[in-house]
C-alpha cells in the first residue's frame, strides 16, 4: 500500500506516480481517503508493505495532532512494525525490516522535521517558490504594457504585464516613466 500526503513541495499525483513505479498497488491519500496516518495503522495487517516517498512527510502538523511531529514519526513506525508491516522509503530505498536502515530513516525524518520546516529530503524538490515560466506571447504583451505610456505608474504597468515591478525591471530595464512627484508636507 502506498501513502501520499499533502505537501507544498510535491504534488499527490507525482507521489502516486513514484509509488506505483516503486511497486505500490493500492494508493491511499492521507488527508483525503483517511484523516491521519493512525487510520492507516488500524487497517494494516502483518506482511503488508507500506510505501512512502519519505518518512518525514508522515506526521500531521503540530496544531492538528496532540503529539509533536517527531514523536508521530517514531510512534507510527513502532506501531506499524508491531503489526508486522514493513515501511519502504521510495526516495532512499531504505526498509524498516533492516535495523540500520530503520534507524537511518528515523534519523533523517527527525532531522528534516527539525531543520527549518523542510518537509522533504534534499534532492526531491528544491525549497522555495517554483520558477514561473512565460510564453513568448505573454512576454511580448508584458513588454508592450511595461513600456506603454497608457499607464501612469510602474506598479500599474507591471500589473497589466502580469508580473511584479521587480521582475519587469530585471527583464526589460527601466520603463522610462518619471518618478511620481511627492507631495510637500506643509
């Protein structure tokens, strides 16, 4: 059984694709199909294999659960092992039936949870906002709006260009508009 989790850094569809490629046949979307990982533990039987992208994705956020995220990871792993299940991390290939690999999985998950809120290990999807790509047509319309004298300020021109002022300035330079005159305080 493969488990997907809500993540800002990896969409559920990508998680499902990777889990199926690794060998998971039944995909459960935690948060949609079942509320938490605890419900998955309840339906797990001895001999089941639980496929995850990374163990660090398992815990619910701090305000949605009574346990801290690091405690949730350890608790889930121990409960699943008690029931006779094996946890496999697709990203690293580690398995919980090997003691050294199990310890390394826990160590990486706890480090990931404590390390600045990064919920996925390095190398899956880089942190930060994804780069926005524009088509040639969008760029031409944006450039025309940026240099058009129909707009009084750079802020309005950038809005019509579909970008921020900083992005327009980096891409095309100064718009040539005079700076807005400031009113004198009297």
